[in-house]
């Protein structure tokens, strides 16, 4: 390839189906899309033959655990963002449950700078809602919003902001800087010691149940609070059919509620816990087939705004243990788009324009991410992903992942498609399915 | 037969009957002057106990020793990550020691299943969390067969219609077809109940669970048994009533208002026992809370099989170890 640094790269992408439409040439120059058309001439550009590939606006993840600072044994900003680029992402939101917690301007700026240095994707730090994620006292949300990291999404993810008054205050407070509270909806008393979706599998396996109602009760409460104070609520990792119904109802009222679903909740059920393999342990837990169907339908009709990975890397020893001892979480950045193809596109529920909306435009809008999620059009920042949906399903090889961790639930599972290339402001971060550096 | 015994669901009807028949045979050894068999000489059985359980550990220890196995008792308190060595590392250590079988008791559901992925020896689940306790179910089934099958006792069940002298020979090869078993108490947290429901239904018994709704598993409707909340009506049509222990921690966690109310609604006292058919037996996996789920005069009555269950525990565990380690060739069902 030519032009390995920054804005000097110039690319001519030949014959890509933009969001699944008829093939066009796309000319990337000076970090923006310089032209779109048929048989474009750009003598100085490197030509990339994109016949058969789908071009999507660079994917935006609202929910990524990069683990740095504090748990660099599981992931670093460098390795996590490399994984993100390989998954077709150009921007990720780094969750706040680091050590120390991202509850001050200092920590969010550190994470943001690490992202700048890594350079694979734009890293948007998420700020903690409460000090130390303890759910007692609001963190300095304004200081984080005003910092160089320009935080707009606040979340205690991993923990629910369970105190209803504190949740109300947080929703109100972030209105001053157009922020959004991303809630991990889990009623804590109803889920003490919870290990697995409460149902047939948990009953049989003797694992403490995590009832759907514990998620739905918090969502129901929070949509009412968001309506009352006219603020923006985002619901993280929606996992139950009941949650989809509540969100659909809230949206029908015109309330400012958005929601995400993870790739694993679109594909995997709690049956997978049968051998107590903690690769399938996640919070919220894997649910049932009926929940999957409701989540897919919700994503298809827009009730659920976006797919977010909840990429949660853990070192080997955190999963090579008894189920109850094991850490919650699954990696997801490098498999998300392939899972969405399998669960949503190949099933006819979503077309590629829909994928562009749910994995780029809407998450960028919810996260207030400048320069991302825009339709691929002349003058727009050249953030885009080239994806080959025709690659036959091949088993996922966890060892080949760029993430530092191997806790993918999809290991060995055949998934279709492949990310071929990713461009961040006109610079290739991924080519031929490999990072460029 | 399955190489491991993790769940009662691992056993087919024929597997289970074979274990009971083998136990019947081994029971005759009990009568001899020398109570040891050379069957497992040179084999190593490790008792890996992460919970205090003197009764289960000594039962397995006695079983292994009567089969002449070398026994290593490995007790580890608490759970892995928080307190030193992980279960996997312990498993690798046992593997290096050449354990032919590991008998594991663990507070985490599924720990024995995890263990099977890390060692090459056989794994016997001696109780994992709130999951299962398959050898308890086997000794319970053995006790039921001993007391109620081939004896002419009981009503209704065709298998028991032909009255016999009660000798072991009449019971061999037979299952628990038609036997009506009522299991009462904290089903939600009971590994004994889970294993019994699976094993007894495999053996043809009709199992009914009775518990306050708070202590019934959420999806009990998918289990191979009936479930209800009212005890007295069930007692009248039970051949067996099995009382489960109420753990101390449940008494303070809002599963029921008070111990007194629990006892009144679900405890088995002499008055309730009188509702049982004449031949019916009373079982308890122990340890008992006398005066809570079971009254002292019931526990000590002639209907009670509680001491017999303990004795049968050794025999049944001998049969399990024998079939898993020694008698695989002829034991394969």
C-alpha cells in the first residue's frame, strides 16, 4: 500500500455496494470522501478492488470494556482498539469500570489520550455516574463533560444505578451538557448471587436465577423518570422480551429513550450453560429463544436502536474455574458484524442499510460522536468499513483474535462473512482483514 | 454406563438397576467376618471435599476401603479464587498423583462437571452446590426398594403385587415402578431433591414435590414430577415421604415467615405421620433439624429409615466405585 501515514493516504475503492446499494467507486482523499461515482479516475490513489463488498459507515460501539487503566492483563487500549478496527469499528465507547474508575476528568482524559496514541479508532470514554461506581454520590459529570475527552455518555455499567432518586438526579443533571445516562438495568435485590437466566436451565443446573423481571422493573422505572425530567436515557444490553415491550411503549410516548442489544443476546441462549462452561457466563445472562426472537424483532423495527458489543475481555484464569467463581463477560468486537449478518441479515430481518443505521448512525447519534455515523457521501469524513458477506461461514478461531483475551463465546462456531478493510479518516487501519501496523 | 457420575440423569434405567443389584450383592459382604473385597486393590480414590461433610466423606471412604482401594482425603475449605489454589490446579495435582477416581463435594454447582475436563480419572459427584447429589438418590432408591419392593407392602403398584419374603433375590432386576414418593421442603436449594426427581422417575416412581412456593424452583413444571403446595392431601397417597433439611440461612431470608409457621405447614409430626398409609416409610437425607422439618418421635419411629439410609450409603457407594473402576467390562449396560 502507499501512503502509510495520516492524511497523505489516497484510496480509490472500486465497486463497493454502499450500504448494500448498487456498486460505486469511492475516492478517499485528505481524510474525507472526495467523490462517489462510476469509473472515477484518481491516478495518485491506491486502488482497492471492492467487487462484491459492502461499504458501511465505520461502525460505532457504544459499549466496550478496554480495561485500561488497571486490568492491562485482560486488555489495553492498544489491543482493544486494534480488535475494534478488525471488527470494522472506527469509534468505541470505553466503559468506566476501570481501576481506578473513570469517575474524574483525569482518568477519562488518560483513556482518551491512550486512544489517540493507539490510533486505530476514536476512543470515547464513558464517565461513571457515581463515585467509584458505588451508587452513592454523583461523580463530577460536568468536569468529565468539559474535559478534553468531551464525555457525553455516563454509566455505572457493571452496576445498576439502583437508587431511584440518584437516577433521577443524574438524568436531570446531564441535561446541562446534552449528556445521556446509560443504565445497566439490574435490580440488585432481585439478583443477589444470580448466576443464570431464571428458568428451565437455572432450575435444572442448580444455579441461582437472574429473573427477567429484575431487568424490566428497572427499565420501567427509568423510562418514567426520563419522561418526568425530559432527559435522555439509554438502556444498555437489553436482554428480555419484556424489556423490548417496555421500551417500545416508552418510545410510543415520544420519550427520549434509546436502547442497545449485544450480538451474543441476538444469537445465544442459556442452554449453552449446560456444561457449566463460564465462557457463556455474562451479565445480563443469556436468555431464551423467545427473548432472542423479541430482541431481533425489536432491533429490526427500531425499538432497539443499536447493536453494542459489551466487549468484556477477561484473562484465562477468570474463566477456567467453577461457574459461580467465574467473571461475567464475553469478547465481541471482532465477531459483532458477522453475528449481525447471521442473526439479522441472513434471516431477512435487516438489510445493509439497516445494519449501517443500527451499528453506525444510531450509536454515533446516541453517543454524540462527532464525525462518525454519517452516510457515505461526498464531503463526509472517510470513516468506513468494507465487508464481504459472501465469505462462507467458518468457525471462529479465538487464538487468532487481536484482543488480549480469548473469552469469546463464538469460538468454534461457524460465522459467515469477513471484515476486509476499515478506514479511519481516510487512513486504512485494516486491509485484507489484517491491521495495517 | 457413563464414565462419570455427575447427575442422576447420567444413569439409564438399566444402569441404575445394575447399581442397586450390585449393592444388593455387596451387602451380603457385610455379613462376613472379613468385610473387605480385593476388587480395587492398587486403585487410588481421592475424596476431594470443599465442604464439611463428615457423613458423606466417611461413607465414601469406608466404601473405597472395603474395596481395598487406596484412599486420599483432600479437604480444601472455601472456594478457589478467593483462597489460594484454583480447582483446575488442584485437579492437575490430583492427576499427577494418579487418582483413578475423584469423589468431589463442592459448594459451587457444576464443579464436578468442570473437573471432568481437567483430569483423566473418573469423577463422582458427592454433592455440588444446589445442583445434584446422585449417590444420595441411589441410596435412597436402594432403601425404598429394600423396604417396599418384593415385600408385599404397599398399595397400587403392580410391581409389588406379588408378595415375597423380602429377600434380596426378589428385588434383583426390579425398579420402583408405580411407587409414590413425596419429597417435602426446600426443593429450590436441594441437590438431594434434584437427583431424586431424576433418578426416581427413571426408575418408574411417581414423584411429587411439596414446598412453599418460595422454595420451589421456577421451572419445576418442566421436571418429570408433580408439584404442589399442600402436604396433608399428598401424605394420604404416599408410599414414601422424604423430608428435606431446612438450612439455617433460609430461615432468615424471607422464604417463609417463621420457623413455627414452616413447621406447622410443612413439618412432619406424629399427627401428620398418621395420615400416611400403613406401609409407608419416612426418609431424610440428614442431617436433621429435629423439631423443624421433622419431629423427634417421627425421626425415631419404626417408619423412619434414616439410620438404614446411612448404612445403605456405604453399600451403594461401593457399588458405584466398583462399577466405575473395577467392573466396567461386565458392568457396561
